[in-house]
């Protein structure tokens, strides 16, 4: 390698660009890894929310069926009593 005092300004600029790009590349990789971790957490939370929604839909269906059955039994009893 040529000592700094013998290198041309173009060579020094190339070295600075290379060093700058290396540092920037590390920053980009670090940010991508951070974003990936956040995305994994969001995916896990979304999966949990989907499960919760499915459970709530099931509960709503059961309560709807029970309510419908209670109303039907009430109507049948009213007709039975009134005859």
C-alpha cells in the first residue's frame, strides 16, 4: 500500500468512499435486522389477534344460537299454554 503522502487525491477519495460505504452498509444491515425483529413480533401479535377474533366469533355464534333457542321455546310454550 502506498503511504498517505504519496497517494493522489483520487485514491484518497476512493478510500474515503469505500470506508463510507462500508459504514453505511453496516448501518443498513443493522436497520434491516431491527425491522425484521419488529416484523416478527407484529406477525406473532397478528396471529394471536386472529385466534382471539375466531374465538369471539365462536362465542357470538353460540350466544346467538342459545338466544334463538330461548325465543323459540318461549313461543312454543306461549302457543302451548294459550291452546
